[in-house]
């Protein structure tokens, strides 16, 4: 019996029944891929979105500056360090300090941002990288930014041996699939375009005063503390952080790891409620022994004179809190700059 | 391994690639091995049960034709006892024990009986019913026993329909497994369309509806009457999307292998009476219950009271088939009562026309449809609620317009209903499940692209198991 005898060649006559329907379908899918998923117009249109913020920052801030100090991190560092105050304290011209911390930013996002703008960043002297203890308790997630920016190698590295590997790899080839959550969110929530706003003190304006007023501190603390309970210890983010550090050090940049201090009330609640996990995460962090020039790890705001009133919630600072933290960190930066001036004048 | 997972997306093309290049005999060996592999991906230990069921029924059936009537009955008893024994132990043992304890406690006789940690083997109700049907048919002389154990093994364990049906009949499936199969381009096209429709039903409708269903049924006291009513509607969509979706994917995959499975759903939510609903909902189970339970019990023969009793018994056992719990029995009971009332209302009249509607006017059909859906929806509350008391509480809260703090959105419900109608209306009008293939190429192209984009953008993104796997 011949092989492929299973096919009935009486009906399987491709030359007679050319699949025009399938071809049309394919053309539509390619159209969506090119016009929506792979082009920047939709991302640019929503520049304050999780995905749009990165290219918006590149256009509006990074390409217009020649930074000496760059800050990467998440929303707590975004709100916590004021570039203008740091420039004043360090006697630098405007635009020398860039705060590029992103909402829900993870070490991988910082790595991508550094990689994309390395030509500009390689001239910087100091890089401040925010670290959070719960980074070390979480595996990298398949976020919008991973879906959009991750290379094939990144995808394998981030998700090897995990369930997300297959969607991540397919998403790398077929971007419509890779950023599906983002496209859905855009369709559901955003009908009007928005623009990036930078405050006078150089921080990204993200917070909404109306929402901030409604925050119930007790439940906010409880909700964020619960991450210490649910997160499993994982080294994924630490590895990305190591990569970023190595890349910056190759460019002769001094690294400062900064744990943006949390609200005193939050730190006390964590220690009481999840003492074991809290200790574990601290230990996990020290175990990595990051080869950096300085680690600043003020646990609580009140350790550095930032009182609970200078926080919106469990760990995001008000203008006042940001001013105090910037002033507190400035002398440390001064020392690092002095050390660096010999190597990178 | 679920149909809606990446594992299956790799498994199925691998099986097809090997299947298409093999000659008929090795094809069957491949089908059997891949079916056992498919099942063992869930829990390899229970492949033993599958094997036991296969060997017992194969052997019993082989001895039947030459045996005396008494021996034949004995052989049938062995088959039924084995299959029902497996089913009874794994599915109903703890339920029976729990019910006994409760009964003894009500009688004032406290009892401490032991309970076992029993894992329910996936699809057990489906394959035991399928093999029992085979032995009964051989016993009745309707079919010849299968000589080839590989062919029979596939009949029991055929992976596209192993874990959630359709419950195939030997007359339909065995000849196809025995024969040399061909796959035409039409079969490939319609198989793929069925898979896409099934995935739309499962991933876009059922899995998204599950989010709201879980929210409503986990703590109904937090939800107001409107939210609860929406929760029932969400569940109606979820269970239909889930089960009909599974059946579509199963038929589609099987068609790619050149084997036709029976249609399990025929647009049931368009039914204008409860009797018609049961001709369109889980057709393979309802026809099984009719042929192997209702008719042997006496069916419509004898007095009206006996017919009603038979109907009720069939539906109660049908409910129990779904799960070991009183809520499933009550669900069956509600349908039994509704079918009885409809039978009484219908009297000697037959359905008005070939399209199975009891009504000659549109208004009548609409009223019939509304009443049917109300009964079906009411029964779903008992089917889904974690316990009988919670089900009663939900019904009470809806009837008394109770308030609640948890808000259940309407927009996703409208979206899901729109998609459901967009799939079902063309199928209903044409009477063809793959009507898409009849449309002009440019319409087909747009529909395929829309379906794929819907799956990508609105698929739940999680591997939610099919509801009927637990049965």
C-alpha cells in the first residue's frame, strides 16, 4: 500500500480549490500585525500606558539629554527621587539627572531601556538602580513590555522551564499574540490618547490626586504586604539585575543600589505579620552579593527622616518625601562622583 | 492534556504527521498508543482501569455468541458489574457513605464511618457507558463482537472523545476503526473549522464566563438579585460553551483522522420546549439513556403513570451520572418533572413540523422558548451551586430581589451572547455545523481572521479544564 494513501485525491485537488479564504485570512492577520502590533503609532498614542511610556521617555527625555546620573526602578523610585533637586544639590546643569523609573518596572525593563539607549547612557557616570525585596520573591512575568521588547534569547532565558515559554516564543514571532493583553486593555479602557507629562522637579507625573485621596492606608498596607505571603522565592529578577549591572560596568558606570525606604507603618506590619518570609527575602538579597559600588538599604522612611505623612500609601512618596530622599542621597552621590571623576572625567 | 493547551497543540500535529504516513494497520496501533499516552498525561495510574474495562468487555463479548441464554446473561452481568463497580467505587463510594451517615444521624443513630481519599479518574463516566453499550448491543444481538483487540481498544480509549464524549455507539465507531480510512480535503477543512468553532466556544465564551460564575457562586450572599441572575446566565453560557466547545474540537480532531464522531449538540438554547432541548443537548448521553435505560424500563409502553415514572427515573439517574451529589440528582429531577409536564401538555400531539417545534405560530414558539430557558436556567442553579442549601439561597435571593454589594458586569455577557448567536444562528438556519465553508471566499477569509483574532485577544489565556472532565 502506498504511503499517504489516507488522502482521498479525488477531493484533494489544490489546483481546483485554491484556498482563497485562507489567503484572505492570512492577509488580514498580516495587516493587523504590521499596522497595529509591530508599528509604533498605537504605542506612541498612549504614551502614559505601561507599554507606551518607554518610547515616550526616549523621545521626550532621553534623546534630548546628556545624562550623568540615570535612575532605573519601579514606581516607588519614580516618585521617590527628584532629578532637579539632585542636580541642585550636586551643582549639575539641568538634564544631568534622569529618573527613568517605570510603573511596575522590573530589572528586565531597565535592562531593555539601557540596551535600547546604550549609546547615550554609556557616557553617564552613575546609575541608581532601585531594588525591592519582593523582586527576589518573584519570577519574571510575561508583561506588556516583555511581550513587546524581549528578544528570542531573552524569552528563552526568562521563561525556560516555565509555562510561559511557549506563548513567549510565539509572541516573539507573532506580535499580535505577544502583546494581546495590551491590545485588549487598549480597546477596553483607553479611547482617548494621552501624553507624557514631566513635573517641574523632573519626575514623571503619573499619580492621580483624586485616587490618592481615596487610598485607605490600612487596607493598602495589608494588600501590598500579602505579596510577601504569596510570592515564591525565585532568582529570575536577580539575574536580570546582574545583567544590567554587568552591562553598565562594562561602560565604566558606577552602580548604586538603592532600596527606596517604605512607610514606617508598612515595615512594622510586615515584620509582625510575615517575619519569616521577610527575613528570608532579606537573606536572599544579601546572598546574591551584587558587585556594586554602594548599596543603600534604608529599611523605613523614618530611618532617614521621612515620616509617614510624606507617603501616599505603603511606599510611594509625596513631593515632600521625594525632596527629603533626594537630599539624603545627594552626599552619597557626591562621594561616588568624586571617585568616578578620576576614571571618567 | 487539555485540548486548549500548548501540549495538545504539539501532540495533535505529531500524531497526525505519523498517522498520515502510516499504512492502515500501524495507523490503528498508533491511535491506540497515542490514546493511552493522552490519557496517561493526566494520571498514568488510571490507564489500568481503561485496560481492565477494555479486556473485560472484549472477552465477555467474544464469548457471548456461542453461549447459552443463561450464560449470556451471566456474561452481561460480569460486564455491567465490572463497569458499574469501577464507576461506583471511584465516583459514588464517598457520596453513598456520606449520605448513609447523614441518614443515620437524622434517625438519631450517630455513625463514624471511614472515608477514602479517592481521586476521580477523568472521563470514567464516558468510557464506562460506552463499553457497557457495546456489551449490551452484543448481548441483544445487534452487533457482532469485535475480534481485533486493537480495534476494540481504540473504541474504548479513542483520545478525541475519551474524556468527555460524545459517548459513541459501537455500530457507528467500530466499522470506521476497522475500515481503511481516507481523509478528503473537505474533511480537513471542516475538521479545522470545527476546531476553531470549538475553541471560540471554550476559550472565548466559557473560560471568560467562568470568572464571573466563580465570583457569583463562591459567595452568593454578597451578590444582589440582578448579579445572581446574571451569574446564572453566565453559567448557562459557560457550560454550553465548555461542553459544546469540547465536542466540536473532538469531532474536528477526529475528522482530521478520517473518523466521524456523532454530533453531541444541536443549538440547544434555541429549543422551544424541554423535550426538544433534550434532543439537542448532550445528544449522545440522552440517546444512551433512552436506549439503555428508558426503553428497557418500559418507555412509553403501559399506563401513563408508568411512562412518567420511567421518565423521572431516567432523568434522576441522568443527573446522578453527572456527579455524586444531591444537587445533580435534583437537577435531573427538575428536568424529569419538566419533561413530564411537557409530555402531559403535549398529549397525543406530535411536534408540529420537521424542525421540531411544538408551535405553529411565532408567538407560541417564543413563549415556548422563554419557558424552556427559564426551566433550564433554574435547573442550572442546582447543577452549579456547591450545595443544595446554597442553590436554594440563590433562588430565594433572586425571587425576593435581595440587595448585595458585589457588582457583576453586563458588558461581557452581551459580548459573549453576541458571539454565541453569531456562531449558532447561521448553524441553525442552515442546519450545518460548518456552514462557514459554504460562504464566499472573501466572507470566509474575514470570518477566519476574526475568529483567530478573537481567540488571541479575548481568549482567557489560562488553561481552564473542561467542566465535563469531572464527570
